[in-house]
C-alpha cells in the first residue's frame, strides 16, 4: 500500500491542457518539460509523422509517466478525409475575381487555369451552385457548370492558391467514408499501443461515430480508447446533439469549422457546443490558434489570452495547443502561459459557477452514483473540505463529480491505468494510479492523508470527503464519508 508521492503534482489547475507533439517537442526531455509545465494529454497528429517516429514519441511519454508516477493521456488524431489540391504547374495559381477556374480529374493539371485534388469523387459530388473554398477559405469559387470530367468554377473571392493546400466543400454531401484507408492503418497502430483517445476528424453525423466504434470493437482490446468527435463541418452542427449523445468527448475544432461556416458565428457555435457537452456530461476540448502567436513569439497577444480565458469561463474541460508546441520556438513557454491564463480565469469564478446538474441532463454514471456525487459536492463545499476523494474503476463517477464544477479539488484513485489516463481529460480531476482501491474506506483515507501531507496539499485537521460504497465489491457509489486529516507522524 505504499504510495510513491515523488513528482506527483497537486490538483491546482482544473481545466486540462492538451499539447500537440511535433518536431519542436518530440525529444524525451522536451516532453518531460511539457508535463511539468502542465500538460495532461499529448496529441499525436496522424496527418504528420511515420509510425516509426510515433513509436519513439509514445515510448518516451510512457517512460516519463513511469518516472513521474503520473498518468499521461495520449490522443491519436485521425487525419480523416482531408481534401487537398494536387500539384499546380509552377507551384501556385493566382485566382483573379471573376476568372474561370476548372477542376479536372487526375493528379496533375495540364492547363494554367486547371486544378486537381486528392479527392477522386469531387467532380461527382459537387453541382452548380456549390461553393469551393481553398487555402483555409481565403479563396472562394462558385461552381457554375459541369462538363464531362470537368467542373467549371467562377472566382468569387480572389487570391493565390498553392499546391497541396486544403479544399473545403461547405454543405456538400461527400461520398467518401469518414474513416479512410490511411485512418484504418493509423487506428490499428493506435489500438495496438493502447492509445487513450482517438480523434475522428470531419465528423458529419452520429453514424460516423458509430462506424468508428464498430472498428474499435472489432479489435481485441480490453481497454478501448474513448472517441473524440471533432466538430469542424456544418453538417456536424446540424446533428450536434446526436453526435454528443453517442461520443465520449467532443472537440471544437475552430480551424476548419471557421472555414466551413461563417467566421462570425464561430464564437457563438463554440459556446453552444460547450454548453451542450456540459449538459450531456461529455468532456469538451477547445482547440486551434489559442496562443498562435507564441509559435514564433515569446508572449501571446491580449486577444489570445482573452480567448483562452473565455473558453475556460464558458466551461470547456480542456484547451489545446497545436502549432504552438508542435513547431513552436518555445513549446514549454506556451504551455506555461496557457496554465497561467487558465488558473487565473478559474480563480475568478471559483465557487461561483452555476450547478450543471439538472433533471434533463444525460447521466453517465449509475442513478444512485449521480445523486450521491451531487450531495457529496454540496457537503464538501459546506465543510470547506480540502479534497474530494473518489475511488473509481471506470472513471464514470469522477466524470459525474467533474461536471458539478466544484471549487473543491478532486482526487480520483483507480487501479486501471487506462481509466487514470482518460480522467486526465476531466475538468478538476487529478487522477492517481498508484494507490490501491480494493481496500477498506478507512485504510484508503489513511493512504490519501499520507499522500496529501507529503505533497503539502493537506494539513492536520483538514476535512476530506470520500465517495465510496457500502458494499466495496459492488458497482456504483452509495456512501459519503467525512474524515479529518490526523496529525503527522
């Protein structure tokens, strides 16, 4: 029952931080620095990097986890059916307003005003009246006619496009599957290595989530990863509630979302997605360009700092860094700044956040457990408890407490390494996988007291609350115990 408390960080920052791994932070020492700066989950972007490179990164993360005795989540992000331009003669094309641009089949364009793309069915799927956005929405084309294997377009918004840049087709029903052949290969790699979360890009509707879940279920693994549905298409907004109802987590992927929909509506959609995810008790991640200027600058802009703080105040469970850590000049500084902004925002509203538990919310734990956790949070706040302790096998009870948004820190204990890692995405929850939970409540509390005193987060006389079970071997939690921290030895 001895607990190794060395390097275990106290549960201070409640909003979790996700960092994308790239060339700037793939070395073991850099990854370790990011964890110490506040990273809870690392994102592996399958759109970049070979499986051999990813193996090295994942191995380093697991070594750091063992060294620091701290669970670290890993999110494998499937690239999805990302559509890109093919090669353009000369490498780029100036699209002047009112000019004609033609999409043709094939991999390489022959004429000066012709374009190709990586999506073979583009010409079959689009029709006159559809919009085509290029280069992150900078250039807009309107489809005017179809001629055999050609689609004629008129330039509505001018600009220069370059080879391999992105293509967005807002409102167009694509015939491509949500999980591509490359995604299937990447998914197999992720499942073989027990990655904790799998992100599904360009989700269109809840059926996309079901298909991915079937692929995961077909893989022999006792610890299936949780699915993160990335909301970045207008079709996903139309089916948002059904998607949130079936997924394990959602991501407000503001990059492509800002191209697919009117940019002016993105802040409102962000608030709507976060609010709905909170109500359904589903963790939500806010992502893309949060501290973008820190890719090359030492400090973020004031607008970026406000963006991170507002996402925190909106109720996001996690905020994510992309290029800032993947290719940035100082990834650790970006994480540290993110942590500072989040911590300050949380301090502003501590104890003032309205209860998210309502009769019509979607329960993710047993009914009795849900009710007991609501009571436990109220008692913990009334007693000014130093810690709310939750032994959990699956993490569902910790998620139920997380959604109460209490200022009382939550310590979740699990014998399951997979559950401990997944809880790194839960707001306000610090998980530990080194304390045994198959013991009596009294002995468990004694262990927690020793842990808290060793870290300096608990003092003699301070109260703890344990959400447990009157039948320790049964599923669910139906017991709340109040315990005072005894004097140290």
